[in-house]
C-alpha cells in the first residue's frame, strides 16, 4: 500500500512538472495578471508550433512571455500586443485565425456549403414532388 | 446534364485529392517570415568590435546577409566554417551576436576566425524579436534597397546556399 502511494505521488509530481514552464511574475493588478494569462494562452510559440506561449519552455517563448508582461505593465492594450506579435511573427502566432479575405473560406466556407446543400436538397425534393404529381 | 450532376462528388474528391497530394512532402516546420518584403527594422546596437553604437542607417547598401548566431548555439559551430568560405568569396555578412556574452563571442572569433563585416550585440534579444527570430542560426537576405527578401532558419551550407544566393541582388 505504501509503495503504491509512493508510486502515485511520483506520477503526480511527474505530471505537474510540465506545468512549471512559467516564471514567477509580479503584476500591478489582478486584472493585468488575468490579461497576461489569457494572452499567453492565445499566442502560439513561434518556435515549437504546437504549444502556446504559456506551455512552452523554449528560449523564445520565455522572452516573449517577458515581453507580454512588460507591455501589459506599460499599459498596452491586448490588441496592441497581438498586433505587435503578428507584425513580427505573422498570423501564425494566433491560435484563433483573424477575419480577413484570406480566412473568409475558413470561417464561412462550412456555412456556405451547408447553404448549397440545403438548396440542392430543396431542389431535389421539389423536383420529385412535381414528377410524382405528373405520374398520378 | 442531370447525369453530370451525379459525378459532382467524384469531381470534388479528385480536386481535393490532387490538392492534398501536392501538399505531401512539404516541410511542415517551414514558417514564412512576416518580415519578407519589409525594410530591416530600426535598431541601435553596440558593436562587438569597437563598442560604438550603430543603427539601421549604417547597414550596407549592397545586398548582404544578416546572420544571427551565438556561442551557446551548437548549430552555429557547424555553420561557422561555411560562413568563413562565404566571407572569403566576398559575401558581406552582418553578424548579430544573439543573446550571448561578449567575452565568449570575442574568444570564439579569435579561435575560429571572423566571417562578419560587422558584429552587433543583441544581448537581450529585442532586435531578434523585431526580426521575428525564433532561435539561432537564422539568416536574412537583404537586397540592394534594404528590403528583407528571404529568411533561412537553420544552418547555411553548400547545399542550400545556391537558393539563398539567388535572392542576393
């Protein structure tokens, strides 16, 4: 039993290690801290591709977290910080794609297809009904 | 006409198949640089050699390379001999000593040789962020008019140099 408990503890510690990627940072307000947390979760690490800034331990992610921290404390708005990152690392750093002509299909393509499908469905149903009416 | 409509799904499938097939084998790690097509960002950095401050106005007005390196970066060791070759064949390279210690960098250049026309120190890495750098080595090609035309992440070698060289005009 003791051994089992020890093993469980070991596993628990192992899993919690990965959440220690972030440094201790001082914020002037609770709001700034919340903004920081949501920004580093929204922004993608440009080096590691499949991690956000919050989770990554790579050198550039550490630097960018520090930059986000500084910019928040300097009173920059979220939008300004996001624009700053996009200007340097491209829209790649955004986990949520921006609305633009390039992403129009991405955002609205499924709805357009759904509309086309609905129209086709209605057209087929109407045509079938007409034909049946004629046959009768 | 109606018959043709039944083949629509097949047509869509074929088009998608071709599109996806063409994407296969592409380097998934490749990231386009947001800087391509733009001027080199403004900076003021201190030179490693003479401790003077230099700005973007001091950059060459011929095509040249900007190479980010650091003594902490293993791949930069691999890249260094090829940069020496390039320098010897007359390619102007501006070195950015990225997030490094000055004494280590000086030592490195004394031991291995200096391929750079000028070396500027970016100790905190702020210029690196302005250039959209994610690590080292990373190399930018800047053309005659001071516009960044190409970015290469990783080591430059004899294999990829011909492609990079093509941008130098």
